[in-house]
């Protein structure tokens, strides 16, 4: 089971999928591509260390993804 957590203005949205459910995988793939186009940065989290690695393509075998909008500094 995988989860995509989208941290945005409306809070924390969770989208879960099973890698063996093609309809769920396709729905999450579309959502992933949409948030990438919107400018979100997406990170795959290591299941043990929780370290993140930025990804630009969706892999349905990933356990956890987190998406953030970049922060503007000043």
C-alpha cells in the first residue's frame, strides 16, 4: 500500500493506492503529474530512515511520497 501526502494551502491531503490495483495506480499517477505541473516538489521517503529523495516520476511501488509547494525566501 502506498500513500501520497500533499501538503498544501488546504492542509494535508492523503491519496492511497495499492500497487496491484490498476485503477488506483492510474488515478494517483494523474494526481502526481498534476501536482508536478502545479510546481510542487515531491519526495520519496525511505521507509526506515524517513530521509527524502526528490522524484519527478511516479513509481507505484513506492511506500510514501510527500509533496510540498516550494517556499519563497526573502
